[in-house]
C-alpha cells in the first residue's frame, strides 16, 4: 500500500501530537507529562464527587495527594465490569458535589449504552466535555484510517433500540473529517415513526451517492455487500471498509474484498479497529494488520497485566487490559478491567511512523476460554480458523455449544457448527468443517446446514453472535 495515500499532506496536527520526526522517547515523555497532569485533576474530582472512587479511597486511607504520577494508579484496586454494571450511577461524577465546573463539564450531552448484567443495558454518561473529547478522538481515528474530505461515508450502524457507540463513532468521525455523511438508518422498526430504512434502501444510497467508505459492524457490512451482489449493484466508488465491533480476520477481509470487486470496486482496504464503549471510540489501523492505533492516548492510562498475578507484562506481550480514564466528566472508570486480553506496543509504527500505542493482533475475552468436552477452546481462534472456509463456499457460519440434554447439567457437551451454503456444496463442506474443527479442538462437531440466505438475524442490524454458548447464556 502506498503510504502517501494514508495521510493528507496538509493535515492539521493535534496539539497533543508531537511531530512524527520527534523520537519515541520524546513522545513518551510528553505523553507521560500530559497524563500526569490530567490524572491529578481526575483524582481530585473523583475524591469529591465519584461515589465508588470516594469509597475506595476512604477504605484504603488514600487522598488525592497520593496520586502524583500515573504509576500511583496501582495504589487503587482493579474495578470489575460487574461492579460498574451493578451500579453504573456510582461511577459518575456528581456535578452537585463539585464547585467550579464549567457548563460544558457538567451538562449531560449523550448517554451511550453497553451490555448489562441481566440484559438491562448499562449507561455510560458523556457530558459536553466528553462529547468534545469523543469528536477529537474520532477526528484522529479517521485521520489514521486515511479518511478525509473527499470521502462519502455510509454509516451502516443500526438506529438501535438503545444508543450504542458505533453509530456515534461513524457519525462524529466523518463530520470531524469534513467528509460527506450518509446514514443507513437500518434497524428494528418502531411503531408510529417510520424512520428506519430497509437494507435494500441503504444499498440504493450507497450506489446512488457513490459512497467511498462503508462503516459498520463487521458481519452486517459483509451482509450488505452480499445482498448488493445478489442485486447486481454498482459499488465501484467504495475504497475502504471500516469493519468494527467484531474481529475481522484476514480470510474475512479477503472475502469482502473479492465480493466488492464483483461489485466494480478497485483496490479495497478493510480496516478492523478495536474498541469498546469505555474507550470512547475505535482504535484504527493505518494499514491492514499493522496494529490498531489508539487515537487519543493522553485521555487514558493503560496497564497490560498477567491475568492471574496482575503483574505488568512486557511491552507488546499479551495480557489483561486495565483502563483508567484521565480526563472525563460523566462516567469515570479507574483501573477498570473490561475483560479483554490484548497486546499493546509502544514502539513507533513501522508503517506510518506515528507514535501512538497500538493494539497488535485480535483481542479476545479473558473469560472467553471455555471447556467443551473437557478440552479448553478459545472461541476467537476457532472462529478465525473457520473464517478460512468463507473463500471455499461457506457464506456465513456460527458455532453453538450446548448439551445433549439441555435440562441435564451433567450431559455431554455438543459443539455444533451452523453453516449457510449452497445445497450442492454441503457434502464437501461437511468434510472441510469437520477437519477444521478437529484440527483446532480435537472435538468432532455436529454440522447443521442452513440455506444460502440463512442467518436472517444478521440483517436485523446489531452484533451477530458468531459464538453461542447455550450452557451458560448470561448476556
Ligand atoms: Zn501506523
């Protein structure tokens, strides 16, 4: 890929970004100073107005003066996602308890929802201050992804039952980049207000407005591309896919690329970022598989630790991610364990020369490892192996773990692969799926074939559960 296309020569540089010519050591030092400054203010605010942090500080006999640098954050115990989900209100700054906050710092602008413990979504509060941080973060994320004013972006995140971050990211990102913005507004219809569009109408817009960027949840964007193939549409202006919210292994990127070429597209880049609500937006790649750059690293402090001992792991090694917000005014999380295992490198990017830390490889859930028939299975790896079958006739797939007798907790486990493909391909694919699963897990799978247009739930819009464990379905 030509690096000259990745960054416009006239791009504005953020005040917190040192020039690319600055050495890595100078960048890290400046980042550290900025983070320490933010931390001091953050801890002072939490000590006054953050119910959960106040309690922790009191229990440990700590005061804001104990937090001079980001290293001092280790004086706090890790906060679990369960704690936050149980009582999200106690993780918000209460503006009534702080004097001297500006109107921007205390006015609620948005509430974004993340998955909750009992199916009830968990609110994540943004004040206007946080909204500006979000726009700034997305401006930088789009710059890293090579999106600019010449682009026409189709936001394919659904207009969902509760607001999720993806829709906001793919709205503020294009607006901050000065791009033209289209929105599919797909999603579940709501009685009385006919605002939702069907997938085919979103496809019409992509074609007629000559969208250059498709941005949405990986499995849904792929579904849109497949539907456009069925309809024989012209997507020749598309040059970039922002595949977010789910992993997008190389075989799936290649599958999307091949299908887009059938729709008339030329060279296609598939950008797969890593993000979560608590990170306020996705990290994005400067080139495929080059690592996902954190767009606004001074807003956060990250620790990557051994999941058992919580000792820091070396730079670039895999470990559990702990996240600390340094500059928020709504929901604030300190030493927060989201449950993802990541690898984070602080080495200068060999592809674009930027200095922001990058996530390497695909993160996976620390609680995602699961035992099936006594064998430890990593769903992320199994799904990545199965994605190789996308180029060999499988149109879509899902792995379901259940028990032979659902009412008997001692009954044997069953690993079932559900695959959508043409009827004529079933015999061959049965062999290939069996071989793939056995090679990864030593388990013989049951295989269920669906018609080619199976998995209608993907068309519904939000995250497609590619791995379902029916033995303990809690979320
Ligand atoms: Zn880079």
